[in-house]
């Protein structure tokens, strides 16, 4: 058994397989997921697991060079936006309209569905490299 880090087999395998510029999505429980095969469904009940818990676990293991958020998060879920900004201080943020965000998820290697039930609690993470 692993001593630390992500225990979910699908999620651990996904993160280990990412290369530079690959993208993944961490999503609330309502975001449409375009490709069933690329879904890692962690949702148990509404609110479990929360978005930020999953984000924290992923960014502990993944080099992130850029993130994408829906523009609407700034006004529709400002507390979540501030929490994301605090965690991703050094990472550039791209904002797009929510409809464009949903289109962008089609290019992701996977969508990780959480139990989060607050609006626009979705993020696209672009994988970086751990060397210069």
C-alpha cells in the first residue's frame, strides 16, 4: 500500500501518465463530461469530496504551468475563486466564458468529477515539467 499521496488508482495512473502541456479537468458535480471513458468519478454525495480537497491532492503531485477558469467564477463564486488563487499564486490564469470552458474540456485527458455543488467550481490544469 502507498504511504502517501493519491490512493485512487485511476487518478494516480492519470497523473503519472501526463506529459508536458497535457490537460486535465477537476469539476463540480454538474459539469457535463463529453467523453465517458475519460471520467474519473470521485463524487459520493453532494459535497463529497469537495473540489478544494481534490485540487489540493492533485497539485501536491502535479507540476501545473497554467490554469483555465470560467470568467463567471469571479462574480458567481468569489470565495472559491479566492481559494483557487491562493493555492495557485505563481501559476498564470486564463479566463474564458463558461460555454467555451465546456468546449475546452473535450481536449482534456480526463475529467475528475467531485461532489462539489457550488457554481463554476471547475478548473483546467495544464501539466508542466519539473526541470528547466
